[in-house]
C-alpha cells in the first residue's frame, strides 16, 4: 500500500517505540480514529520537544520513560485520565510478556535453571551500570530478596515533572513477573508509588503453575 504521508512531513517518532506502538491502536479504539490520531500526533510532537530541549535524554538509562511522559502530557491536555489509560496498557503488555515467560519456563528444567541463576539475573537487571541503586536482603535457596532504592525510570519521570507516567512500566513489570512457572515473584512496594524501595521477593514454589 503506498504511503499517505506528504513529502516533507516527519514520521511520528513514537511509531519507532516498540513498547508503546500498540497504544496508538488503543487510542483509536477508545476515542475514535480522528481523536486517537490527534492524541498520538500530539504526543509525538511532545516527544520531539522533550528531546530538542534535552537531547542527552535519548541516551538516558531510563529513556523508555520519554514516550510515556509524552503520551501522559498529550492525554492530560485533552482532559483524559492519562494515568488509568497508560496503566491499563502497561498491564496488558505485562500479560503478553507473562504468557511468553510462562511458556519458556515450562520447558523441562527451565524453571530450576532460572532459579539457580536468579541472583545473577536480578543483579544484572538492577545493576548500577543501568542506573539502579539496590541492596540485597536475602539470598537463595529460601528466598531471593532485593530492595531497589533508586530506579532510573522513576528518577527521569520525576525530573520531567510527570512521576505518574512511569507507573505504566511498573504495572507491566509487576504483571509479567507473575509468568514464571514455579517461581513466586512478588513486589510489595514501589518507589513510584511513594515507597522508599521497590521490594522484590522471589521464592521457588513447585506448587505454583
């Protein structure tokens, strides 16, 4: 199908954001094609505006927050419940990832392999190199516990003045983590919700599907 984009018209940068691309479809389904497109285009311009003002943020460890903030602002400017809409989308994406994780950890021996290396996996995912600060509170085999004291996603959202925009990523994280077979993965608090730490607690549980 030939492109309908006019010569010289820029491509919405949000179209290249793999995590948020599906949100355009959600907007069109919820508000109609015209208004959905207008919100999406407005968010794309806001995203460009943020990067034009602070180009270094493109390489920020929490750069995934930028499209969330742009969408949050575009929705708020039109009187929409930005937090609820983005959180719902984050949960939906989390469910998709949870199904994939469950399928992978249902392969013979995969669940125990993950548990055997859970400490190194979690340390790598929450490393200082990626912009996190954390403390280990418990080691396997009984439980692996870690408190994330500072998260680059939350810090960037706070810096941009839209702390609640990052909650959609937190909702995705909390939802997809339920997909691990035989690994009970709980997060009882989050810095983005006002707590002093994101408290992750993981236990091997052969009764959990």
